[in-house]
């Protein structure tokens, strides 16, 4: 996951405000609401980055979803 945050002209911050794990949680909830995943409790691995964009560029979120074929024994 890449969270690309627009930079305000007056910003002196080095990184965007907001905890990255909150961005991640919001995205997982959205993926569940939009039915990309049945339940976000089944997401077992995630990596995220948040970055400032140059002033004037619109923000965006980039997501890559890969299905993990690892067998999980849920009957133990």
C-alpha cells in the first residue's frame, strides 16, 4: 500500500501527519465494505508506505492485492 499525500504549500513537515496504521486500517475496512475481501480479519500480511507528493499534485492510494496460496489449517 502506498498512501501518497498532497503537501500543503505552507507545510514544514518531513512526513505527512497521521499514523500509517490508521491509514492501513481505513483501507482494510474499505476493502471489506467494497467486497474485495469477505472479512479483513483474513488479511495476514500487509506493508504500507506514506509519502508526501510535491506541492500541487493530487493525492492517491495505490494498493496491490495478492492471494496467498499458503495452506492454513483452520480446524486445529
